[in-house]
C-alpha cells in the first residue's frame, strides 16, 4: 500500500486495532524516556514560569478596562496568599500591586500583552522543537514565517490564558460589580457561575489542540479537537490541579515544617506535571499515527511517513552542512592523508576507552 492509499483510509487516531494501540502506548513510554522527555518538560516548566506573571497582568488589565482592575487585583492577591506561603506570596504581590497602581488601563494592557507574548513565545518555540523530534522531522519552515506564525499562536494562547484567569477570578462580588459596570442585570450572575466552567474547559481544550496541530512541521490529515493524547493531558492536568488543591487544604501543616518551600515546590511540581503530560500526550498521538501507518502496510517502524509543511530551510541547512563536510575532507587530503576512511574509524573506535578501562 502506498502513502496515498493510506491517506484515503480512516483519519481517526483511534482507528487502530487493540494490539496496535497497546504497542503504541508501550512505544510512546519508551520513546518519551529515550528522548529525554522529562528534561524537555523541565525546560517547558521554566518557560511557563517566565510567561505566567505577564499573563496574569493581562487578565488584570483586561478587567481594568471595564473598571474592575482593583477588585480583580485583590481577588488574585487573595488567591496567591491562599496558595503560597506569606514570604513567597509577597514577592509576587508587590510587583502586581505596583503595576496596577500606576493607572491607565489601556497602557497597562498593552505593556502586559507585549511582555506576555514575548516570554510565552519561548515556550511555543521549545514546544515546537520537542514535537518536531517526536515526529522525526526537521524544521523546514522559513524563519520569518516560523517567527510570525509563532507570535500569532503565542498571542492567541496568551489571550486564552488571560481569559481563563479572568474566568477564575470573576465570581461572586466581582461578577456582580462587573455586570453593573456593563449595565447587565445582576440576576445574570448565577447564570455566569454555571456557564463559566464549560467555557473554561472549551478554552483549555482548544489551546491543547492548537499546540498539537500547529507547532510541529508536519501536515496533519485533519484537526483533532480531542485526540487521545489531548484527553490524557487534560485528565492528568485536571488530576494534578485537584490533587494540589486537596493537599493544600488537607495537609496545610506541612507549611509548619517546610515553610515557604512547600507552596513553591507544589506549584513547580504542578507546572512540571502538566508539561510532562502535554509532551507525553503528543508522543501518544505520534505513536498512534505510526500504528495506523503500520496497519496500512507502510514501513514506519523507524520513521514516521508524514509530509512536512515545508523543507525550504532544512534543505539549505543540509546543503551548508554538506559543504562543510566537503571542506573537511579537502583539508584532510591537503595534508597528505590518504588512509582508508573505514580503517580510520576502526582505529578511532579502538582508542575509545571502555567502562572497564575507567576502573
């Protein structure tokens, strides 16, 4: 069967046999650990921290545009002090209060949005590199296109994160005050409390789907709103959030022993777990795609057979590297070295010490 024949089959990642699905899960775990997925999750966690505060500032500035900036700030500060110990919460609270006390909601929104997009773009770039490795494809999109598209995607994701933060903050008294500012009857507050959770879940699902579909340099056959990997990431992320909330509520005495480190450690662990789940979910999707290709008779045991979005940049890099190899060979020959290449490699391998030589 050819690749064209495979493209005409069922496009669902779930359209594989149970044995193939089990193989895909085993291989996903093996490849995830083999490709240092946990290290990549740590890098994504670092970039998440860089972009988190600017995203919160965007949410505060958005509410400030409709006259609820002070109320939103106070609600966020209460949430921070409930989540983190006093010393750590003060470190975050002071710059947030200073930022919102300057006035000028429109200017604050612009500054916060630019900062959030700038820092969050590093997260998108790191996620793109990670998924390219998973799909075994080089980045071939031109730099200008990759940069522009990356910033557009980042702005969309930051906007979603700011809306999610606003949804979590706007409740109770703040929701009623916001409705009054918008000249909407306060009786809508109950409807708001009921409807904001489906909206929040929809935004999170959309953000994960965009990350999985847009970032890698491969042409997916279709857009998956809820792929198997996305379901896994959402379940793990929701479980991590619930677990952290229950732990802080039930085992608050840990602050007595570890002080400020308790909240910091749990927050970092929460972010790390979510990023690891996102990466492993993407790996599950890639291996299910491999299983679909194998069932279609395609030789995808080692390399996924997916069409890249672009190979322009990767071809230029390959040509430059080939030129460097040619220059290196010319340098060797210019020194009078005519030894057989295979013999030289064998001699090199003999000179490499074994673990027993280190003892």
